[in-house]
């Protein structure tokens, strides 16, 4: 039985511009050092106001959206997931986390070139895996200072 469409729908008119803004965000992160700036890694929920106090030339990667962008590229995502599993991490861990780790392990950035290593990690602990997510990144990329705080809810 066909249902009657209640409201007229149409594609989001600004979708192309939104994708362009997102690509610029990740390009700025990758090119931060070329611009004399810093890169930091952390989750999208991390308190960004703290690193913003370091200046206007500080860029973040926001790991969950980056991992979701990887997931949209099925071939790259599969290579990231397989690299993570080959490195000994369980396949039942968070797929976002495994996509991110795989990008680091492969040393490949979704927008081309090698994975841009962060200068520091600033993460809040909002789910059971977030602090461990970045502990592994520090193991994979030794020498990155990590700061993680608990968020009591």
C-alpha cells in the first residue's frame, strides 16, 4: 500500500558547500605546520575552548567526524579496519576508533598524503573508549603529549 507524501521534499541545497567547508577544515589541519600553527587531536565533544586559548593558528582533527568521513570511503575504510585488525586490535571495538587507528597505522590521510601527526592530544572522557582511543594513538605515534579529563554526568 502506497503512503501519501505529506510534505514536499527536496535535496539540501547547501550540501555541496557543506562538503567544501568540511574538506577545508581537514586541509587546514593537515597544513597547520606549513602555516606556523599547531595540530591537536581529540573527540568532537572535547572542550575546544581550552586549546583555542593557544591562538588562532591551532587546528583540531575531531576524531569521530574524521572516522565517519573514512567510513564514507568504503575502500579506504576497509583498508583501515584490516590494518587495525592485523595490528592486533579486536574487530568488536568501536569502528570509528578502528578507522582512525587504521589511518594512523597505514600513515595515510583521507585527503591525501601521510597522516598528519598531532602536536598534542586533548580529550574528554565521555564514553568508555575515548581515553583509550588516544592512549593507543600515543602508542602508535610515540612522543605526543596527551591530556584527558573525566566528564562526570
